[in-house]
C-alpha cells in the first residue's frame, strides 16, 4: 500500500477523501495529495534493488493497488555531468537531467503513468487530456497499454510529429481551432459531461504527483545530496511546483538533509506570464491571450499554477527568466553539440535561461546546478531545420574527401 491519506485544499486547508475530485467545494482551490509519512519507514537503502522506473518510489505516489499500475518504464532517466557545456558557461558542477528517453520521449510519461493507473483504480471507462502535444502522446500510449479509449483535445496548430505519434497509439484527437486554453476549457466541459477521467483536469491532484519524481531521482542520483539550483521549463507551473514538493518530501522523510534548493522558472518570451508577474513583483498572473512562440509545449497563456510557481521561486530565492525564439534555437544546438542531447524547444528554453543567468553572474561557478530537459528534439525537427548547414555533396571518389577533410 502507498502512503496516501487524503486530499487537502491548497488555499483553505479543507480535507477530502481521495476520490475523483479536483477542486475545493468551499473556495475552488486546487487539491494536493497528503501522505502518511509515519506509516512506512523508508531510508536510502530502501531503493537499492528496486525497479529502475519512477515506480521505485511507490510509497510516495497516490496509487494503492499495484495491480492497477500501467508501467511503460517511465522515469529513472540519466543525470549527466555536463563538463563541456559547463566549461563554456563557466560552471564546474552542471548536470542535465535528460527526460528525452522516456517511453514517449518526454517527461509527460511521468504524470501519465500515475494518472492512468489511478484512473483504473477509479474504474474509469475512458481517459483523455488537454495537451499541447507531449501529454497527448503520453496519455495515448498509457491508455493503449491499459486498454482504455482515449480522447485528446489539442490546439489545431500543434506540431505534426506529435499528432502522428499520438494517433499511432489509437487515440481520438479533437483538434480545437484556438489556443491551448480554449482546448483545455472544452476538455473540462467534456470530462464533466461524459464522466471521462481527464488526466490534467479531474485526475489532476494525482497526475501532478508523477512529475515530482524528477526531484526524487535527482537527489538519489546525486547520492542523496540536493542540488543548489534547478532550472525548470514552465508552462502551467505544475512541473515547477511538483519538483519543489518532491524536494520537501525527501527532507520530511529524512532522505536529504535539507530542501534549500534555488528554483528558477524558464519560459519562452512569446508566452511568459509567470516571468512577467515575477519581475513586476505582482500578486496575480496576467494571461497571454495569443501565445507566439516556437516552444508550443510551453504555450499556456493562462497558467493554472502560475501564482503558486511564483511563490515557490520567491521562497527559494530563485529567478524567473524568458528566452526568445532565436535564443532557444541557439540553445538547442549548443546542448546537442556539447553534450549529445537533442531537445525540443521546451528544453531549449531552460538551456537559454541557464546561459543568460551564467552570463549575468547569477550562478556562481561552484554551484551544483541541474537543468531539466523535458522533451526530445525528434518531436519538433522542423524547429531548427533552417538553421542547420546543408549536407556536403561530393562525388563517390576518395580524392573528393580531401576538399572537406580537416
């Protein structure tokens, strides 16, 4: 059995049983999973012989029945010591947490495996989500494994490769003529009307718990030492909040000495409502009505967890910074050429922000910094196609190579 006790409103503190409920009936605040940390003893040796997926942290995930788990192998992705990129940026202890190798090639497999498993516990007859692309593929793949019908609501202009991948898993894709926020509103209405389990809507309290495993893995892979600073791509703000929560839970369990981790949020310049609110020291996040960015995975103009993400950044004494499309493309190529990791724009944004902070002197050379790369570049190859050199064409003769050898 897991350690889950109940759900608790983030705003007013009202508690609820762990059912298919996602908003407080009193104040409409979001609900978080609360765990009973005293009921199961975990220590650093508990994980030595466990499976190398995020389900190694079963006690800290909101699924009670192991027979309901739908596991495609998400999680336990590499944490690379990035020496070449670090040398260029003047950072001695830079790490890249590379989630591009997850089953559907993005970090969204983490919340999807948890949420689809939880949907089975609730005896859901169908699952789905609103998505800018990556969650669509992750939901569809796990739904296929579970044998559940799957409905995806997405903006009509998402990248073609992501549509192909999602369709291959058998999902029904509803392309909404509008922004992600339009697709999300329609999906919420459909979930209520048809009683579907939508991962990032009515299953959201459980869904977001999968993302915090990025923090759990990071600390375990650093020999249970928390990093000094993490840089996280931000869309709705849920990932940033989940990673912050993961560090704090490890501290509460005594698995790390402290959770004093500086947290920085990275957004694309064409859709950076959280960055703008942070820099203006505002208490509210002003929505971006028409996002304009190549980082479509981050193009959420009205971020549901925006104000909470800002609170986490401020509490940690971190930063919020944006990157232009040009800076993002440069960062994608910089990461690929130095560390051999090819990321989509959502991963290029935090690398671009990392570069900015290093150049501004906001990161000291000795800080232990972890940058989260959340999606594979093969999902969006068209993003950098025009900025790459064309192949060198030669005759099939050895002497032809002399003109290009160096």
